[in-house]
């Protein structure tokens, strides 16, 4: 670590990291929210109301990408269609969690901005669909098949459900 960039004072670090957590979530946290909802007897999948921790997962990728594989229960709403369709497809009492391909793509950031401009509470799922699949979480295809892959041992825990972070 270079001394030319010392760590920020703790008060500043608290503000910074708390702000990041209000804008971002990760695939493990999203998967846990979906599982909690289904265990409470709610609809299996990423829906619900805000009072019960409700989220709606929005996949902002192209139709071809969606058909290749997506999070079961997610809503497909390509980024270009958000402004015209969000108000009719997404309840206002949930947190919108957007994702695109992965960390090398800023499509989810652009989509999160669109949702925020429309007045929706929104978070970006860091890691995107890439890390959802890499963690071995369920993936649905256009054919309707739901599969689970083995977690990538270099990017996800292989002996537990989550990293407990």
C-alpha cells in the first residue's frame, strides 16, 4: 500500500461505505432474499412488497441474452424499454434490483439511473448475471429449463450457501 494515498479518516470511510451499500447489493444477498421470501410462504421468486423486504430483480440485457439464461422469477426489461414500461410492470412498494451481464458491463448502472430518475427505489446487483451463474445459483433458459451449475471455486464458496460476509 502506497503512503501517497493514506486511508480516509474513519468518519469519512463510514459515510462512503454506507452510501455504497445503499446503492449496491450482491448476488448472494439477492439469492438469500429470494429464499427468505419463498420460505415465508410467499411467491417463489424475487417479488414481494417492501414491508416484507420485497424486491423485484430486473434483467436489463437483450432478449437473446435473456433467452440464453436468466434468474428464475426475474423480470426481463431491456434498458431501452425501462422509461416506457417500468411504471406498468413494477410496483412502487418494492426495491428494484437491476443487473446486466457482469462487472465488465455498466448496463446495470445505466438502468439503475433510469429507475432512479423515474422515482423507483433501486440497487445495482454487483457481479451481474455472470456471478449469479458462477456462484452456482439457479438459471432458467428460454426452454424453461432450470439448472444449477457447480460454483466456481475461485469466485464462490463451494462448501456453504454463502460467504457469510
